[in-house]
């Protein structure tokens, strides 16, 4: 398509311009953006982001201008090229793991190397023996073999114990035979497997002499190292298009009695003794399962920044977009959409949530690291992870923080990722019609994020683990054998006061506000305990209650962590008092808005009165919206997303949203190189097709 | 990609097979599916659907097998071909409007003729004079000119009064000059405009002698009839990819002083007298605005079937999918996912909502038609539509049902389409990981439906109109001048009893259950009235309350309509008592589940007690889930979606979901014709590219 005609180039949006409106917004608030950003991310990290951004922007492989227009095959082709270049850059600049991650975040789409550089390498490192490191890990790190992690099957997602792929030990020739007895045994959803990997870590049911030993990890080569064609007995391919994540080649994989050597079973924790054919039991699996707690804590932290992208885009656009005049205030011109309370009530609590999740995630990771230190020092708590299913009630909230941390990470992973996913959709809709355009930059981001509510523990499944832990804690409290941690503290406090009542001043006193969230959790815990232990209700009949309980627990943890972060001496040292006071308003907005949304549980637990809820809703929350409103744009600016990363017309830092929308539609859009033949009876569909080359047609 | 190897073809899913499980499901229930379907849709319509389905399935143009794999340009190319064939079939089979619509529904994706066959032709018909019908409508109906309806602009979505495109009357040569003074004046989102239309009905601000007369419709030719290239002074094109709706060429359009003759202003309701240059005022605009009420009622009805597709897919798949064993019941094998209460609580209330919306939509359309008859008979109520903004409070709930119907249609359009959109996403997630695959059939359907929450009145904006009407009604009640309709009836009833209290038996008595919903609406109405009229709160500060009020009103209307439908003599005549009793359970599930979700408003209005809510939640709703569960598959079967229409692996009628997933991934997926070169330093990205031809590469 030719560029815009001269008369079109001469057109401006009608005034006031988006750039003027955003300048006004930024002038309205004194918030020190750099100070707040330094506090949240550290100067060092921000500087590093800038340096890496420059490198990526200078490289045409990472050019984003055609991203939204491409079909799946050319998208994944571009992503493969990017994955390769990223690896070259990592070698060239000697990027650390963190720097590589920063580059990936800036590119903001998965590449076909995604699972190789994460799960394949991590699993080899953590579950391989030194011999296996030499054999597989070193080659993987040098990208001489490309791998993936093949666990989920067509018929089995959450339930790892139900996997159908088998690995049968052959004592005669010291090999394992990997086999897929059913169609449902096909590995499915395996990232990087569809077209990219030539190796897979395959989780398969180990059989020795017809006895089953449960799922174990095996390294299996699946494609020829030269031709990259599937090996004999292997059927492998891409599982097709998805709602998002289409730059990744999620794959399927079937085996017909494929033999692999003994050394291919990852043997750090359990193994088969080749001489005796005896199974060697796992040693200290808690070290492995601890990783899950870390991964989930990272998801909580990322939930904050994931949501913050959407909130940044929507807040800036709602400050630029003007529709209608205020009904009561008769000023000339239309009103910024962000001035309407119906928009504020959708966006500003989400803005508050981004900060709440950030501080909560930070705190979780800090706790995890402290606990890892303690564990290395030998004080390890016993912990098992039943992530993928309702395992036995074996958690022991005894010796230390680990069980508590594990449960909290489950609750927060579930609630945090749901908040981010659903919040992004709220942001998209808050942009009105234009939110539906790919150029909003929210749709793709949302669609790519959605799997997070399912992986690393399905958000609904996880709530069972949380509840199991809370019930166990409550039993220990009743028996007077409670461990010392925050969960038992709030349960004990509740028991002490349940007959007296609580009378929290949730509007006037922050400690009371946090305490009301704790009260509700405790109330729901003892309710559930009564149903389970006294009324002997079935586990299945309580699943909905468990989900509510876990959600309540997560909300309490977020409110508490946000509150703690603001009271921290370090915070007060690094931030000026105005910033702390603004963050405090965000804390109150988050807490009171949540309290109001969940009003019925707060009532029925008698944590608050109906009058308090009504006041919170009609007065306090509305007042907070008004007070935060002038700082909204600066508060999203503090997240420091670059325009390149956001890739959004609506969320541009400079506010030139309409110019950018028009430019992308009119000058970048390949569909405009095609001239339709519009009449039903014509012979052709296109009168002209001026797309330059095959590549641009993909 | 070659077809599956023999050993793969020989594999079956592990048992029990999906087909066995769905057969068992259907055997568990006695529900007479055909009887229920006949009642909902009529035999005649169901038969017609089957006939049209056969025609479409036989035609390769409508083959769906590559739909999910195509990039945007080849998707829209296929859609254009389908639009053309559809038109040919309509001529060939002499399809009525309804039959054409049925065919479109079965194809289930927009085509580039979408806005031509709807808004362009309808607007010409309704707003054109006989002369204009001859000039434009006849050609449009013969597809000699292809058109669209160009209202929304880049800078103005909801607010029609703020449109910037101008139409200036030139008295000297009796023409109008159409002009886009700003970039933001560009028409935007205009369906069928991007590449297809050669004509547009352009909404532009009419100026006569420098005086503005507001937005009016003008027919403007935008492309050459032969070359299909834009005419001079016209800049037109496709606006680019969107979250969904990518088979439609939504377009942009800018004019540089384009002249059109006098006859091109659609002149049925208002016009410019060419000899005097005087503006001729609109006659009876209420006839036009009545159409909006009809369109919105249709959206309510469609919301039911839209959601029902997702519920059908998710319910069938959750009956086939098995994960984990029940914790308490130790049976061999895994449990059907549909047996878990956490899945039931997500799906079954949505199943109930599909029926609730269906009966409500039916009732709305019947009321509308009755009222149209009355209006034609001269008894027309005055009605103005402020759909696109907070207009003056001019509704007069005086003479008849129309104002009430209009308000109800706004409330129900907003709530019904939001319920359907968000419900579809719940269905997608209830399918677990596989819900994320395009082959689930929910993602695309959801993404294509999303614009409905914005168009025909943004769902948030509409709630202001509803509240304005309810406030006005409340004032009329207080003044003793109330019209006779259902709204004033419930308001009067509330005033009569507000000091006494209500004591509704919501669990034991259906009438009381409906009355509790009415009570809450009335309570919220008088609360809002007090804030507005006594406390003099600003309109803006009440927007959130208005949204809640409108939502409450919609929920009341749905509960009431569902209840009325079940009590109707006709229902009892056409359905056996077991079916009525099952529908009654769905009614109670819908009502009590809604009551429980909105518990805090029911409490604070004193419509129910805390104890009642607790009982409803923990006992009644859980019991209803258990009672409805065995009938779930038959209840979705009664919606009578064909597999071809659903185009879903997970939602297949026969339950062979895994075979179908595998077939699509392994044998239809074009990405598997490409062999990657996986090493970072290799020269190429693809080692092999065996996609057959250019077309398959698009």
C-alpha cells in the first residue's frame, strides 16, 4: 500500500492533543517517578533494562512492526529467528540468566527455545547426576542438543499419577523401553517440542519386573540430529493453533517401543540399579519440591507487572480519550474518560493491585530465600507437593516456615494469576472499542498470559492444597500443638475472641483492616473444619468452600504484605513521605475495594457490620478514587515500561494514540495491498494482490 | 505432512471411551430432548436448520477444516468467497431473510458482506424515500452496489453527537460537501468498509449556512465501480487485525471535500429543502428508535444461544474428561470432571442462564411486537433513545409499555451480553488446558462475540439510561402520577411495605424469590433517588450505583421472565411434567445462585437474612447441582447444535474428543509440513517447507 496521501498526512487529531493531555496529567502530580521506580526495581536493574533494550531495538530481527499482522507460521518463523539471535546475543554479551530473562521480557513473546532454556536445562541440572550433566547438560547449554520437558498427556493434565506413557526396564540389555499404549498417552502441550526439540525429558511410569514405581524422568532423543526428522518409532508434531502463545510450537509425542540406555533415566533422586534391577528410592525430594514454591512466588511477582502493562495502557488511553460532557459540570469540550467514576472503579483498584502484588511477590521471594538458607543449614522442614492433585493430608506445619510458605505460595499463585488475567480483560474493555484492536497491545498479551492460570498448578486445584493446610493448622491449634507461624497466630487469635466479637474499625484503622481479613480467613477455616470433621461432609461437597477459603487467604496475605511493606523502615528511608502516603492510599483502596466486593463473607463472619460496608463503598472508596485520580498517570509511569515493550498505540508514553493507530492501519497493514473483487458473481476474489513477496504473504 | 503411521492409527484412547461415557450420560436421564427443542425453537425452524445445514456441508467453499489454521488474509479471503456463495445460494434457493440468517449462524463467522446485508440495506430501507429506494436500495439488494454503515469515528465511539465528519450544504449547486477536518474524524471500525464496500452511509454533522443541525445519514460512493480503487478525495482501508472478528474488513475512511448530490442525504425523516435551503425537521423519530429496542431484545435472545454453545462444549467435554479419583469414594478409575462440585458450580448455573436468557429474550420480542402493533394503531408512546450518551431525562413513563420496554431492553442487553461473554470464558477454562486449544471451538467464538458488549449501546453506558428511567418512575410513584406497568408496580409495592419489612421465603416459595429480586431493585432505586434528589450528589459520583441498579433490574427481569415462562399454560401443554420440573430446577438454580453472588445487596436491602443466604449457598444450591447433574448432557443436547456448527473437538456429540484433537493436530495442521533447522548458528530457519502451494501458506 502506498503511504498516506499528502492531504491525509496534513491532518491532526482534533484538540486538545493526546500529548498535551498526558503532559497535563504529569504536571498535576508531584509523584517522584524515578524514586519510586528505583525503590521497586533498583537503579541497577533499570539501567540494565535500558542497555538491553538498546541492543534489541537496533536489531532488525526484533522489529515488531509486523507482529500483529502475521499468520501463525510466519509468526513462529519470526520467533524462531528471534530465539536464535537471542542465544547469539547471550553468548556475545555474556548475558547472565537475569539479563537473558530481561531481554525475553522486552521481546514479550515466547520463542521456540522457551522450554529448552528453562525446563529442559533446569531439570537436567537439578535431577541429573554428574555423569548425566556431562552427557546432556553441557550439550544442552551449548545448544548442541535442543530439548523440552514432556509431562502432560492428551488424557492427563493435572494428574501426574495418571500418566500413561510407560518406561519398562529391560534387565537383559540394561535399557528402558518407552511406549505409548494409548492415544491418550500422547504427550501434549509440550512447549518447544512441536518442531524445535530433538530431545525430550519424558515423564513415564517406571515398570520393573511388572511392578509400577510411578512417574520418573527419562531423556529421549526424538529427532535426527542432522535431518531433524522424527526417529523410528516416534510420532511427533505441533498440536496446532491456540487462543494465544502461537509463537511457541507446543507439541505432541507418541512412542512405539523406543529403547533408551540406562543412563537416560535422570538419576539424582531415584534410579534403577542396573546390576540388581532394584529400584533405588528417592533421597530428599523436598529439595525438588521447594522449587515449585519459588516458581509460584515468581508468578505472584510477575502477576503484578503483567497486570501493570494493561493498567498502563488503559490509564494512559483513558486520559487521552474524551467522550461526552459531564452532566453536571458544564465545561466546554468533552470529558476525559478517566474522570468518570465508572472507569475509575474499574481501573484504579487494578492499579492498586499491581503494587499490592509486587510487594507481596517480593516478600514471598525474600521469605523463600531465607528459608532456603535455613534448609541448607540443615533445618529443613518436611514438605511434599501435591500440586497436581489432592494427595494425602500429609503436610506437617511443625518445624518451620516452609509448610506455611508453600501453602501461601499456592494460594497466591492461584489468586494472583487470576487477578492479572481477569484484570487485563477489564483493562482491555476500559479502552472501549479500540481495546478490541490488536494495536491496543492488550489482547495478545492477555491471550499469551492465560495459560498461567492452568500451569504450575491449576488455580482451582491449588485451592484444595491451601485448604488442606489450613484445616491441618486449625486442628493443631485446637489440639494445642500449633507451630509458630502467622497462620496459627491468626487462628489462635480468632479462637480467643470469637465469643467476644471483634468490632474492627476497618475504615479508621489500618491494623484493624488487616485484622478483619485475618478474621474472615479464620472464620472460614473453622467453618470448613466443622463441615469436614464434625459433619463428616465429603471432600467433594466442600470444594467450593475450599476455593472461597483459599481466595480469602490470598487476599489476606496480599493486604498484609502491602501493609507490612509500607511500614517497613527501609521503605520510609527510600521514599519521600508524599510517595508513601500515596502508596498508602493505594493500599487502602485495594483493601477496602476487596472487602466491599467480598462483603457477604465479611458480614457473615461478623468481621464487619452492614453499615461499615455501606460506608466503605459509598464514601471511603469513592473518596480514594478521587484522591488517587490525579496521580494515576504518574503511578503507571513508575512501572517504567518502554513503548517498544508495550507495542501499543493506546498506551504510548507521548499520548499520540490516534496518529499511531492510523499509521499502523493505513501504512503497515498488508491487507490493504489486496484489492477485493466485491461482486458475488465475479470470477475472482482479488482484483489485485500487491503484497511484495511470499514472506510478506505468510 | 503424511498421514499418521499405521501404528498410530491403531491406537485408541484408554477406556472408558468418550463415546461410552456420553452414551451413559444420555442413558441416565429421561429428558425428552426433541420435545424440549421443539418447544424452544419450533419443529419448523429445526427442520429448516437441517435442510440448510445439508446444503452448506455439501459445498466445499464452506469447508471448515482449515479455519483455525489460517492467517488473517487467507481467513478473510475464504470469508469473502463464502459471502459470495451465500448470496448465490440465497438467490438459487430463494431463501427468506430468516433462512439466510440461519445459514450465517451455521457458518458462524462474519463475512465481508455482513454490514451490507444488514445495516446498509436496513438503513436505506428505513430512512430512504421511495426515490432513494429506487436509486440505492434496489441496486443494493441486487448486490450491484456494496455498502456499509459509517458512523463511529477514530475519536468518537459512543458519543454520536461528537462526530467530526461534516456535510455542508452548498445552495449554489445543490450538493453536500463531505469532509474530515481532523484525523480523529476518520470513520473507524466500519464493518465491510475496509476492502469490500463501494458505497457507505456516512453519518456526518449537517451544516446549512454555517449552522449545525447534528448528525445525519448520507450515501457516499467511496470506490470506483470497476477498478474498486478509492475515488479521488477518499482515503479508505482496513483498520488491521483485532482480538476477533478477523474475517470482517472493518475499515477507516477519510474525505477531502467530496461532493455528493442532494438526493444522497437519506430523507425519510429529515431533509434539506433544495429550493429554500431550509432544514426540514424529523417526523416521528420514535419509529426509528423503536428498532433499537428490537435489536437489543434480539441480542438478549442470542446471548442465550451464544452462551449455550460454550456450555454445550464444556459440559460434554467435562463428562468425557476424567481426572483423579474421588477422595472419599474409592472406586477404580478416575472421576469424570463433571462430578466435581467445583466444576458444577461453574457450569450448571451457566446452563441455567442459557435457558433463562432464552425465555427472557422470547418474552421481550413478543412484548415488542405487541407494542409495535399498538403503535401502528396510533397509540404510540413517546420515546427517545439516548443510547449513545447521557441525554436529558426526557423519558415519559406515561401512556404505555414502550418506555418500560425500552429501559428493560437496555438493562437486559447490557447484562445478557456480559453474561454470555464472560460465561464463555468460564466454559473455556472449565475445559482445563485443552480449552486453550483453538480446537476447543470456544476461543474464536468468544473473541468474535466480544464486540457485542460494546456495540448497540456500550454495556456501561446503557446502565445510565436504565437508572434514569427508574429514577423517573420512582419520582412519578412518589408524586402519585405513576403509569401502570411492572416497574411502577414493584416500586409501589416496596413503598407500601418498606416500614413493615418483607420476610420473603426465598428458599421455600418461588413467588417470594422473584419478589426478593424486585424488592432489591426498588430499594436500590429509592436509594439512588435519595442521593440524586435529596443529597444532590453529582451524576458522575453515582455512576457506579447506577450500574449496580441496572444490573439488579436485569437480574430481576430474567428471574421474573423465567418464572413466568414456566407458569405459562402453553408451557405446561407442550412439555411433560418431568421436563417442566427440570426447568423449574434450573430456574431455582439461576435465581438462588444469583442471589448468593449478589448477597451483599440482598442483605443491605433487608430482602433476605444472612441465615437464608448461608442456607441457599451451602444447602439449596448444592442440592440443585446434584439434582441437575444427571441431566446436564441432555440439557445441552436440547440446544441442538450440530457438530459442523460447533467445529469443536471437545464438544463433539459422539464424545470422540481425543481422536478428533489428534486428527486435527497431526493431519490437518500445516505447520507440520515445515521442518525447522533448530541450531542457533545455522544459516536457515526451515530445513524443508512442504506446504503445497502459496494458498496453503497464507
